[in-house]
């Protein structure tokens, strides 16, 4: 589970944004996991704001950090990401940080990257030491002078000669992959417990083909059959004429075919609706994370789904009876109804002032109370993060 993120000089984010997904208090609440008797982790976190406010960039910070930790390739050029382009940040590093809770172990990870490409600083701490007053244990620090291990991890210095650290690869990813250091077993075991979907990074049809390749090449035939059967049953909620989804191979090419009742022949997945394709691409991986426990980062959950379908999908993470493994979701949406799923400190408003994005919890807005109709107040612009519709309407009419 993710308990905190820190971001600065990253796309539209200039000055540091720190978001804390922990909540104090002993009262049990739906949508929270009780990490300690007096501390809970939010399992459902929604981000709202106007177009181009920076919602996607906050979620992109999370996915970028996870991809860097596990060395998951996702960039088409040599840069890992684009730093903030404002002149105030020229020549300054991007700072990214994330705190994880794996079982009973709590980790704090920070790194600094120059030009969106070169890792110049990296730190990993174990923060739960059994004594809340004790200092976090440093596992390693990577800087200009090299890599140093904390006093409890000096034996890992023997691994340094085995690890060749590239300038654009994190040291933690080398340790996880090559060294299997005991302290990083938590990271290794949770490698497959993330679903990362950023709008703009990922397009539907390439993902559909990636899903097909994964299914076709899977060694366990039962798992492949389960994927297709589960996906078909869920997709049929959109279109009950669907009878079969299959993957065919002709030569070196794979084809995803959908069989419909009373159709002359099967049709290609590309001919299905955008919502059907989106479900095919992602629903099985999301549910797999949900069933085993893990984290889902899903940008623009409202983009292709009917609002009620989006509510059902996101609402699963608040359902204590079904979310027994405490799966966690971070999502961005323009559907105001999703406010109904969230407590005041689970809903985040993102807005851009001048050149920078900023984010804050609805609970931090002055005068807002739990009994208030949040979605109505947001629609009226009382929480911030709303587009200037009057200006848009005026300019549009002038252009026409």
C-alpha cells in the first residue's frame, strides 16, 4: 500500500506537493485499512479538477516511481519523464518520493533526477522500528560520493562489485533484480501487485494486443482460459450478445476475435465499442490485483465507462466484505458522483494557478463539513478545481 507521495519539478508540478494517505483515529471506517490501532491507510483516493489541472501528472508521479523502482520500461525516448518547463526550475532536479506499507514493514523512498534522465540521489529507509520515537533505519544512500549502506546493512557492501549502476536506472531496481537483498524481499514479492494506467501513456488497441500476447504466451492454460472467461462475462454486461472472446494466431500475427449471437462471423476487437475494449484490456489485471491485494492507479476512470459502471468499479475498493485483501486505488475522474464514495480526506482537488499544479484534500477546505453535499459544492465551484465554463462558452461563441 502507498501511504505518502512527494513530488516537485515534474510535468506541471513545480513546488513540492506532499500527499498523505494516512488517517489518525481508532474508529473503523469503510475504505480504510487499520495499519495500527490509531492509524489507518486510505484504500480509495480520488482526484478531481478541470482539464489540464494536473490530475494525470500526480498519478503519473506514482506510476513513474513504481516503474523506476522495478525498472519497468515505458518511455519511448532517453528521458524517463519531462521536468517542469518553468524557468524557475531550470537546472534543478526533479524530486520524487513515495512511502510503502508492505505487511508490517513501512518504507520511505526518495530520489532526485536531473533533466528527467540522470539519477543523482537515491535513499531508502525502513521507518517502522517498533518504537515511534526512534529514527528511521537507513538502508542505503546513493549520491555523488557513491553508495553507502546503513549500519544495519553493511554486509550488503559485498554486492556493490556485482552491480553496475546505469545513470538512468535506480539502484533499488538493481538490488531487487540482481542481489535479492533480504530487506528488499518485500519489494520483490509485491512486484506484480500494481496496475498502472495513465491516460496519455497508454492507448486502447496496443494494450489489447499486449493482453492478447500475454494470454497467448502464458504457460498455464487454465489461467489463459480463466482470463478469457472472466473477461467475457464482465464485458457481456455491456453487450449481452457477446458469446465468445478468443485469440487466434496466423503466422506471426495475433488476432483478438469476438463472437456475437446471430453474427455471420466473429469480429475484430477493434470494431467493439471503446468501453468494451477498455474492459478487455484492463479488467482482468485490475481484479487480479484486487483479489490478491495491491495498488491500482487508474487515470480517467470516467473516460469510456458509463457513470454507474465507473461507480461500481471504484466502489469495490470500499466494500469491506469483498476487498478482504485491502487493495488500494488511486483514480482521477470528471464524474462528480464518485464524491459519494469518498470521505472528505479521500477526495483531492487539483488546480493550476499560473504555471503550477497544486493539490489539497477536500477536508482542508475551510468551512467544509462531513454532512455537506460535496459533489454539489464542487459543481458550484466552492471547492476549487472547476473550469471557467463562462469564459469557455464566451470564447467558443466568439470563434463560431
